[in-house]
C-alpha cells in the first residue's frame, strides 16, 4: 500500500508574529461557499487528503484553524519596488498566512490566501479576489508545475457569492477565495525592516529563514550567516528565472514584493505563456516599456536581488553581499542549461550545453516556431527524430538554418527515453496555455456556470505532467 503522508503542523512563523513582522487579522465572512477546486494531489502530500468537503470548506472558506496550527491569521508586513518605484504603503492587503505544515519531503509550506478580506494594508481595496483571477491562478500553477517550474501550488478555490466591481474585467464579477502554498517571506519583507532601520529584526528574520530553509547555515556567525543566506537566495532566484524561460512563461509583474526567498514562482496576475520565442513579449497591458518582458526577466530578478542585498547591508558587509550577487550570471547560465535540457529530455554533458540553448533560442526567435511545439517534437532528442519529422513544423526542421540545432540535439543522449511511451507523445500537438485558451476556459464559467472546460484542461495538464515526470518540489535547495 502507498505510504500515507501524515499531517505535520509547524507554525514556525508564529514565533515571529506581531510587530514588526505581521498583524493579526480576521477573515471575511462570505455569503456562500461553493467548492470549485480542491487540489487532492497536494492535499495528500501534506496530510490533508482525508478532509471531507465540509471540513475543507470550514478550513479554507471560513478559515477555522487547522489542528495545532496558527490560531489567528497573520497579514505580513512588507514594502516593495513596484516597476522600480519604492512603495512603502503595501503589505498583505487581501490575504494572510493561515497555516504552516510539512509536506512529504519535509519542506515547510505556508498556506496563504488571496481574497480573504481586508487587512491594515488593503488601502482602498476590498480585500477580495475575482473568480476569474482564481481560475487563472489554478491554470498558471498547474501548467508551471507540469513544466518543471518551482512554483507555488493552488490548494483550493471557493466561490464566495459576492459581486465585485473591477476596472479590468466586466463588472459586477464573481468573487472567490484562494488558498496557495509558498514561502511568505518576500524580498519586500526585508525591505520594510531596512526602511525602518530595524537591524535586530532583520537579523531575526534571517535566523527564521535559515532555520526554515537553509539549516546547514545555522551555526555561522550572524554576519556570515546573512551573507551566505543571500548567496543561496541569489542562486535560487537565478534558477527560477531560467525555469520561466524554459517554460516560455512571462510572470508579468516582477516587483520585489512578488519574489520570495525560497526561489518559488508565485503571485500570478497578468501572466502569459509566450506563443513564440519573442524576447519583447509582455504579459501586462500596463507594462508599456517592456520592463518585465520575456527576455528581460533575468535582468528584473537580478535587479530585485540587488535591492534585497541593499536591505541586508544593515546586518552584514557590502563586499560579501556583492560577492553573492556576482554569482547570478553563472547561476543563471547553469540554470538555463539545466532547465532547457530537462524540457528537452536530454542528459547534461557539461559547459557546452549552454551553447545549444543559445542556438535553439536564436533559431526559435528567427523562425517564429510555436514555442511549446518545438520542445514537444524534440523531447528525448534523437529518439524523437521520427516524430519531429512528422510534426506540423517538419518543413522548418528541414531548413538549413535549423541544421546546427538538429545536429546538437541528435548528438545529445536522451534522459529516460522510456517516457516517450506515454500516450501524451502520440499526440500531434502539445498541451498549451495561451491567452485565447484561458479566455475560452473562462467564458462558459462566466456565461453558463459550466466548469467542464476547466476540469478537462486540468486533466490534460495532469497527463502532460505524468509524461514529463518532472517533480519541481524535488529540486535541491541551492
């Protein structure tokens, strides 16, 4: 029989709770609770799989505390650079930290919320989440997890029966409350403490993060610990930026309050998957300068890390932090090779792997070949040559411009080529998540309360996840 994962509560952040880190808050009371999505796979992996739907609604709709966990929800305090303008007037404005628990790998996960009501940081907002926003978050996290990106997980989506007014979608629109898992410690959490010149609190937060995520650094002297922790965050963030590129994903709003110290992708707003390898492709209509365009995401990540490093100068020396930040280019290059070779189902060979990544991206940009189709066609390299030459892109693959890429693909060794036996690879086209598909999934929900397209898409993504066999949660903490 498969091993059952026990429920292991670990409300570690509660030991930091209160000023200057968080505020106790109360969840909103909703007129309706309709369970629209329950992530049973991750419920099982966190010991919550046996909850009845009624219990699920009680915990994740009414926010009754989980056993031996956080008793009162915590709205975390943070600041952030938003499109590189510093904003001291933000924090958890429509969400809170609800619980912390260990998964089947022993990782500490934070169950946070979106749309759970007003907090001291809501400003003029209503503290709510649109139902469409919740659906989009499910689609983003499920797709990214299947593609091997280290991402937060959408745990639950509950429709709340409220009507919301929004400027960016037809209103009134339906409301929901979302539960997600990720680390709640953002770059902006440190920025707020630095803004307040609270070096002792920064030191306490570093200690918390090291104990939770990098315990092997715990015995270092305080200044060395902070510098070593920052170097780890640099490496993790570089890896994440590389994974976004390999997935063809554009986050859209890479502000410092939307990046966390565990290197997880989270806080999905105007995200998009790029149809083709276009470095200038943007996700947010308001990103008029392309600051967070597809090809500039690594630049944005490095800039945000420099702001985190600036906050940490209050507890360690600037030279050590600069040394850590200077690790980013090499870590990103190595991360690109890792991520692209995983996407292509190929074994890494060495430093020359990055040259294949660059050549493939240049060809994809010039040819305008559909991004996901290329990875699908050439998964496992030479083992898929026959499949690729029957693809809708076969004519492109016969052109001279593709010859160097093709030669490099054929020369690489396949990693677990037996994966090609999965029925997913018998398809002509891959599973994708372009914006028109997202809108087509939402339309029947909005018009007829028909959820079948969403559930069918989740099932399709699940088949792709099985075929690729990635487990982003198994990535080592670098």
